[in-house]
C-alpha cells in the first residue's frame, strides 16, 4: 500500500507540473495574431489598417488608425462592434453606422486616433440571431427582451480582446469615444487607462428611437435624445 501511495503521489506531482507548464505557456502565448499593415484611404481621410486574428475563435478584427499610436498623450479611440446592417447598409434601426463614420471624422480632424472594429455582430450573438431579435422587436419586444427571449444575455460582447489588441499596439492610455459606460469599465479592468469618455450621440429617428431609449433607460448609456 505504501509503495502504491508513493507511486500515486509521484504521478500526481508530475501531473501538477505538467498542468502548471501548460498554464504558463497559455499565459505567454498571445490569443491574437497581427496581420500586415496597409494604407487605407477613405472618403473620411487617409488611414492605415491592420487586421487581427483571434486565434481561439478564428474571428477577424480590424484596427483603423492614423498618427503616432505610442505618443505619451492619451489616444482618441473608438471601440466599435460590427453591425452589418448599420455599417454597410446604413440601417435606420440603429445608430451604429453613423457612430462609426462620426468617429472617423473626429479622428481625421484630430490627426491621430484609432478605431478598433470588433467582430461582435448583434452585441455578440451573431447576424442570424440578431435578425431573429429584430423580428421579435417588430412584435413589440425591446432589444434586451428580444435577446433574453432567444436565450442570450442582454449583451454578450467581450472587450478584453480589444484591450489585448490595444496593448499589442503599445496603446495603454486612451480617450474613449462612447456613450456606453460598460466599455470604459471593462477596458479599465483589463489595464487600459481611460482618461476621458467622449460622447458620440447621433440624433434619433422614428425607427431607432425605442432602441436608443432602451439603451439609455435599461443599459445606462449616456444619451439625451
């Protein structure tokens, strides 16, 4: 029995060492892979673009920027979750596309800044589920109720990957373009210093007013409407 106990203890020790080695290796290995940097002239100004691959999920994210990113002064940053309907098709059901383009204008005007375009459609639930949520909204549910009815959280976005990308670019101190206090809190928890939050409010229309009121009243977004 004593011999078996010694053998088991020895095996257990080896297992712990192996697990510690794997854990340390995971910590040392970045979860993102940086792509090549290219010039990206746009109708809002001349920018540079770098794609990033999130290795675990295979999702691709984009950094659009201009100017020196590692200057000592806080960088103007917009962390924008992808919205195919708003960003591409100029949907009036949300303010996403207009926020994105307004951020590009502000960064161009400042001459230095960054847009982190995260592949997190529909607050993280994906395009197919987002359309199901839209259908529920057409039946009277608000955006939170629709997500919950489909079995999702109200917001499933992960801003830690954004913080990791910023750190890889040498950006640790930012002025954040957002109406959403959760972004600032999440980035701060991940080691990004948010010196200021700058509102990015778009005037509502008859299609998105309920959506914006829900963000203001139920999600704490800083909106005056």
